[in-house]
C-alpha cells in the first residue's frame, strides 16, 4: 500500500517560525496572555499539521490503508459544540513530559468504528451492525495510542525537548473515562484545528484537535 508523505514544508521552517514568534512575544507574561492571537493560532496550526500528519502516516501503517489529511483549518473559539455530541469520540491526550496539560482529539463515531473493524481484522466496509463495547473501544484505544506516540515524537522534535504522552483516554456514549478539562469549556480561548481525513475509500471525514490556552502558551514560549 502507498503511504503518502505527510510533512508539508520542513520542520526547520517551523522552528524558524517558532523563533520569530518567541522573539515577538517574549515580552508577554502568562498573566497578560488572556487571548490567543491569530499569529499564535497559526503557529499552533502548523505544529498540529506536522504532528497529526505524522500520526496519520502511523495510522496508515497499522490499518494497511492509504491515509491522507488536508492542510488544516485553524480557528480561535470560546466553545466547541462537538464536545457535547454523542456521535463523536473524544480522545484526551495527556502530556507527561515537555508540556504540562492536555489537548483533545475528536473523531466521528462511525470513523472510530471503521478503525476498530480494521484493527480487528475486518475490511472496514460494513460497520452498520457494530456498536461501542469493551472490545471495539480497546481496538480504538490501541490505534489512538500508536498515533499519540507519533504525536509525542513529532512534538519533541519541534520543541527540541523530550516530550512524552500518557495513554490516551476515551469518552464515548458507551463509557466516559475523563472529565473535559475546564479550560476547554469555561469560555477561555481555545484553538480548534480541523483536518479532512481520508482512509482509503472507507473514511472521508473530519478530525478535530483542540488546544487550550495553557498548551498554546507553553508551545509559543518554548525555546527551539
């Protein structure tokens, strides 16, 4: 199976952008940064593009299907409605080293079932009879764990600092394993990064990533 290249531009280019951003915002203290600027949001979008792009390549390898993502759409929001939808799967990505905090991945339930079916040896073409249960959630968790491992490696390279991520936690209509972090639902700025994700001819959908302001500040202020 063909595994397309995911990186758009080079990581060195992103590092250069970081350095410019750090110099421009070096006078800003944490207490002052109450809102996320357009420039900061764009930097987060570029970081997400590399991290999720590499994670999509990992997904392609474990599913044995060609996987592609588009250049992301980046928005700064106060609230994300998808957090309350039962037809979505929320994946909490907890940073344990390098960054302090979490961000969220959000995928559609049907897409998660396709991934689970492929992980369990199916062809992914008929998931209408599948439901969320311990077995399917375990398969989804394993796929997300491998993707998040790639995200951590990519983030470490971008920040030039060891970065680790704990085992991802999943919220679904079947089971909730974590509370949504307050800073993603209390009205403070969040960065929403939306990708179009395709997996063969089985998935043509969107994948969302939410960054709270605390993670945004840490990434922007990291020395590269």
